[in-house]
């Protein structure tokens, strides 16, 4: 493997800090209230949602550029859910994509499908968790 970039972060749990090696991210983590925690910090699901939304919207823009489609103003909202399973939790995701008027219909649908096959977060989770794409 010859990576182009590697992000490095360290944490000691859900009620701890998460810090990147370069110091650009240094956040307090906390269990959500729904899991019995205080909710006084970020949680891994929020971090995953933020990363996936940013990555997916970037991929939409890049693919749009190759097709002469302006996708800079496309907003992506990622929802990451913890779903109880027997003795554990699994993840589920919803990606809500807000398309401007000029990308409504077929051009936007094709752009979203292409992005979902290219986005590293989408390919990493493909077949592992349910992912719903919703165009708004």
C-alpha cells in the first residue's frame, strides 16, 4: 500500500479526548445522553457524519467538474445512527443531498450515484451497513 495521505488520531475511549497527531483536532468526547452519558462532548458518530458529509460533497463537486456540472453548492447532511443488535450496536447511515435547481432530476441522480461509488466513506461502508441516499 502506498497512501497519498494518512490521518492519525488518538483517543482512549468515548469519555476522553480525541487528538490528531498534528494537533488540528483536539476534542472532548462524551457518551450521548441516549446511551447514559452526559452528552457534553462530541461522539464518534458525529465525527463520522461530519467526515462523510464533507467527503461526499467534495466528490460530488469533483465529479461535477469532469462533467461540466456546477455542484459546488450541493449540501450533504450525513446522519449516522447506532442501531441495537443482539449484544452490540451496528451503524446505519442516511445521506441527505440538497441539489440546486439545475441539478434536479436525471443529472443530479447520476451525479449522486457516481459519487456513492467513488467516495471513500461510501466504498468503505458498502455492504457493511445500510446506507440510504435521499435527494432533497
